[in-house]
C-alpha cells in the first residue's frame, strides 16, 4: 500500500477537520464492508500458493516422500504435512 498526501485527494474542509485529530501522522482508512480483499488476492500470491500446494499433493499421491517434497520446495517437513493433511 502506498501513502497518499491528503491535500492531493481530499477537499480542504475535510483536511482541516482531520487536522483537528491528527497532524503529521499516518491514518489508515479501512475498506468498506464487503470490499475487503483477502491476503494475496490483489497480487496473485494466493493463486500461486494454491497451485503450488495442489502440485505438492499430487506429487505426494504419486509416491514422492514428504522429506523429498520438503527439500524440493524449500519447506519444512511440518509445512508439507500441513499442506497434505489439510486437503
């Protein structure tokens, strides 16, 4: 998330009102209800991880050991088990 200058996007009256509460600091404005995006949705990271996990499960089902999968994907044995047993 990048920071924006309130003076660039908000009306002067609103900036003056906000300055009564906060000056020179950062203010987080949350998304409206129903418009919040889950982690990785915007960047595509969630899709990449889901695809990787599906691949791990398929390889495990085809006989590759948990230890070999951990080494191949640079994950811990515990993480591989968690991926396999959660599906």
